[in-house]
C-alpha cells in the first residue's frame, strides 16, 4: 500500500478528506518549524560534521515544501497522475494551445 492510498476513494466523506488533508498540513508545518529552529540555532560541534548538518537542514526545507505541495494537490482533488494530466490539458485548452499528441 502506497503512502496516502487510504485517502483516495469515491466513498470517502468530506470529513475524512479534511482529516487526511490536515495530516499533510501538519506534517509540512512541523518540518518547516523544525528546519527553521535548527537553522536559527546555528552550528555547534565538530566542524567536520558541518556538511552533514547543512544537508539535514536543507532536507527538512525540501521535505516541508514537498509535503505542502502534496497537501495542496490533495485538497484540490488531484489524487492520481491522470488527474494532473487532465488539469494540464484543461489549462492548455483554456490558453488556446493545441493539445499534445499522445503518440
């Protein structure tokens, strides 16, 4: 079972969808808060470990952005790649750009 797979389905109620979206928002907020805290604390300790801490902090920022993006997509009802492709096709049509060939 893939992560978030339990959130997808036509039989879900609105409260179940909101609950699932709240988890994504909470995860993103927690990661961002942790990243800011570690970044503000600065570096203390052995200077040989500085690259590892920098990588860890950068990973927290990237993870926070990723969970925020997934939460946003889920809140707009985009659960599968096909849904995102459909949105892209609608945007292209709205802009007057010819559809891509699936070729």
